[in-house]
């Protein structure tokens, strides 16, 4: 399943987020990252990933970051696929 993750942090957390990215990266076992986009105004990242239906993969990935940022995981699908379901 595809998820759009919206990662948001407070301005005071910026340096800690950068250090964590350098230390552990932004990819996690069992999760295929399709793309990552950075809000040029700062404080936010959008990451599209493909994840198994098993929630343990998302939970493990989120727990690595939830002390520094808010993480929203939105299940998404291509518009063409959605229209075919209607």
C-alpha cells in the first residue's frame, strides 16, 4: 500500500532532525521509499513510500522519529486507480 508521510518539526528541532538523518537515514527495512520532497520554507518533509499491510513496519519507522517530529501517514492511490473503482 502507498502512504504519503508528512513529517513536521518545530524550528528548535531542526538541528536534531538533521543529525538523526545523518546517523540513521530516512529509509527503514521493509519499506520502499518512492520519493522524498522537502518544503523549501523549512520544517516539513513529504515522503511517498510503499509499505506492507503489516502495521509493524510503519510503527517501527515512526518510533525512530516521533520524539523529534509529528508524523502523519496518509494512505494514497493514483487517481487513475481510484477512478476505476468508482
